């Protein structure tokens, strides 16, 4: 539970939930990346990994912008998560699996570095960053990492 965490335990959880993805990615044969996944609307493993990487990178960008006193992006009241995910799919559709693997690994490292640079106050204080509303920065990051990685592990391991 985030309310009982500090930065070090949060980082440990981020790493621990990401490690199974790294393990699975390391075992996949080249031809496995292009196979359509069951119940994923024709996504492939490559698409799923690109999606995970994009959201890790999203959190890194949010943390960095907020800590610098900026606004990560203008909030859209009509935001559609499915439309965003389709956009991510299109962005990475023509990239080869090696490029996607490198992107995801680098995005994860950017996320870890951004969280490492944040203070406990930055991460766990409600109202620290008005852009987040009632949510803590750690909660926002968790949606893109510790809650997100386990959701897609079965897709990569399928």
C-alpha cells in the first residue's frame, strides 16, 4: 500500500513488478514477437511491450515536468484511454522488435531515474502537485508501473 511506503520501498516495488517482464522478454524467440495475442484485438507481443514502455515513459515525463515546476501536458476532459492506446499502437507498429525492446528498457530506466530524483514529499504528499488533483505522484506512477506491469505480463508470456 502506497501510504506505508517511502521512496526506497516504492522503487523496490517498481523494480520487482518489472523484473518478470524483463525475464519473459529475454526468453522470447524472434518469431514470437509478431504473433497475435488472444483477446488483445490483434495486438502482438511487440505491441504489448511498446505499450508498457510508452506508459513507463509517460510517468517519467510527468515526474520530471512536475518536479521542474511545469505542467506535463494540458488535461483533456474528453481523454479516451482507448484512443491513446491506439495511438501508441500506431506509433510503434512499424518498428522492429529489437527497437521496441530497447525503447522499453530505456523508458523503464528513465522512470526509475525520475523516481530516484524525487523526494518522499514529492512522491507521497497529497496536493504537492496541484496538476494531480487529489492523487499523489506515487499513485500516478503506480498506474503506469506497479499496477500496469502485472496486467501485461500474461500477454508477453502467452
